[in-house]
């Protein structure tokens, strides 16, 4: 199988189920941004850090492939002609969200209480987390926009929201572990 198909040369691409849409379609923007996020998380995972965080990030990357598949499937193509769901064995579950919440709580237990916003930076790995957090927020906004047009799995939106929280706390935890400066944002008076 070749990587190039030439079917997208005219500016369209196929969703799951075969429907062709313009490459700028909100559904493509949604799952394309999730793919971008997944790449940023791979970059974070390639940094030196506690193997526990790397294992969590692998789980997150797996879930993001699921999110992408869900977002790539238009509602009219979710059910096959034989009545089975196209993504029958795929889905985001409440337990996936609880997993992130538990990881957030565990990291926050060892961190000083936050009293101000923090400026992104302090260490390259921390900066990568903040970039991924911003891309995650964009993915969430696009999924919400898509949901305004066509129904989208509400757990996908919830997962992306919680994932951005996880990435923020991971950035703080890595700052702490790496003894990097966490610069507070103090507004001008």
C-alpha cells in the first residue's frame, strides 16, 4: 500500500465511511488538531522524565487516536448497513476522564498551592507541555464548534477539556521535579 493516493490532490479528503469533504471542513480541522496534539505529546514523551508520566502519555496518545476516529466519523456513517456501529469497540469512557483526574490529583498532592497564573517556560520540557496544552484547548474549541453543527460525542469534548488540565498540571509537576523556575504572572499596577 502506498502512502500517497492522489485522491486529495483537488483539496478534498475522505471521512470514515467514504464521504468526501473539503480539507478545510470543521471535522477535518477537529481531528487534524487532535493529530497535531498527539504529535506534541509524543515530543513530551521523548524527554527525560519519570517513566510514570511517559506511561500516562502513551495511554493519552492511544485515547487521542480514538478521539480522532470518532471525530472523523460523520453521524450518518456511525451505523453500518448491517446495523453495527462503525466504531463499535472504540470510544471514550468516563473511566478515561477519571484516569486523567486521578493523575491530576496525584500530581497536585505534591505541588505547592497555586496562588497566581504562571508564565509558560522555565525548562524545555515544561514549555512543550504548555504548547501541547494550548493545542489541546484549540482541539477542544474545534470539537465544540463541530458539535454546534453536528452532534459529537460529549465525552470527547469532556476528555479534551480534562486533558488540557492534565497537561497544565504536568507542566507544573515537571517544573517542580526539574527544579525549574515557575514564574508567576503578576499584573502591572
